[in-house]
C-alpha cells in the first residue's frame, strides 16, 4: 500500500509541508501553519544557466583528450612532469581532483559510507518515507497494546461490580462437578465414570454473564471513541484513532463499526473460546500491516491510530513533536 499523494509535514523539516506525488517530494516547501493549496504545487522555474568559470575555460581542450574528447577513467594525481621550471600548466587541477569542473576525488580511506548526516529518507530506492497521517506519526504497537490493557482493566472492574453476583451463582451451579473432580485428584481415583452434571441454570448464567460483559465494554468504549477518538487508556498513552481521510472525530457509526470487530466476538467465548481466538488475531494484526499498522477493526472502520504530539512546554518533548 503506497502513501496517497497530498501535502504532508516534511520529515526533514517539521516546520514545513511539502507535496508527496506518490513517488517523491515535489515543489517548494510551505510553512506548516499555512493552509496548503488544492492539488500539487505549480512547477518550479528552471534555473538559469551558470556562467562559465575561468577554471573551466582553461581546462584542456577536447582535442587533447583520448578517445575523441572523453576524459581518462583515472585522472593523473598531480601535474605532468617535464614542464619548464617544474610549474603546473594553466587550468591543471589540484592533486586528488579531476579536470576543472569535475568533482574532487575522495582521499584514500575517507570514502563516505551511507547517506549524509540527517538524511530523513530510507536509503533503498522505491520506498517512500514513513507515513504521517495528518502530520502525526503512527502509534507504536507497544503504545496501542498498553492502552488496550488499561481499558481491559477498567472493564474488568466494571464487570466485577455488575456481573459479580451472576459469576457467584454460576460457580454454585458448577460446584458438584468441581468438587467431584477435586476429590478424584486427591484420592488418585482413576475411575472413568463421568462427572456429575452442572446445575440446570449454568448455561443461562453463562449467556447472561457474556451479554452483560459485552454491553459494559460497548458502553465504555464506543461513546468516548465517537467523541474524541480516545478511551481512558489511549488518553494516558497519548494515542488517538482518527479517520484515514481527515483529522476529525470518528462519529458514533464509525466508532461502533470499529468496536464491533473486536468486541462482538466476546459473545463467542461460550463456543470453546472461539471468540477469544478471533480477538487475539485482531489484536496482533497491526504487527503484520504496512505501512499504516492498521488492525482488522481499523480496516473495517477506515481508521488509523496516531501518536499525539506533546505540548511545547513539556520538558520531555523531543524536537519536532509539537505542532
């Protein structure tokens, strides 16, 4: 998946925006706080031809070069011998350089390795820079996982308060088979007789517990995500979900679609843990999505999770992370 053409914050200079045409940066940069124009920037005027320098004018004529004007592959490292008075002929380049106007040769052992310092883009061709949706960096998987664990802890506390009585009743319905199983373990009883059946209300209690748990999760997450793109956990870890196409609130419909993919499988925990498996796959999916690191629920709702910049007065604020 390639980055769509548009105006983005320049990774080399966060104070400016430049236009990405899908393959590279084009046009002149503009200040980051200026509203960019619609579409790409106008083409830049061609630079005026540089005046001929005296050094290039005094270069050896093409007629004196081998192969009909092509300079030799290895230019002599110094002036030719045999000149009157041992002087250097006019226009002869200094030691370590080619003919006048050619780039200097690197001294032995000082050949540069890799890109120049501060180069903001990957060194391999054909790959665009890391995407920054709406000028913000993507949230890391660790930050997303940490925010989700905080939210799970809050939902667990809510379930302990609301669902506690139903869980206690469910354990009472399972007391007969659990007690018999524990007796066989202690007595090393190897009988193959089936365990006693659970109480008649065990199945209904499981369904009730899962319905309440799913409803509590929905009530906790969907309204806050619709309004601000953040739950309490995301707010603590400074990450936010935004639509792919604009930096705007998700709205209730998009927030509900996003939650459905991850939250509704809770009802399938009763089916041999199938729902838990689906949720695990969804939670790990950002590790395998490039370049936007979208989870399955992000893809369904067309959202992306970004890392929010710190405030300018924050002493831990790294350079270029405010806006």
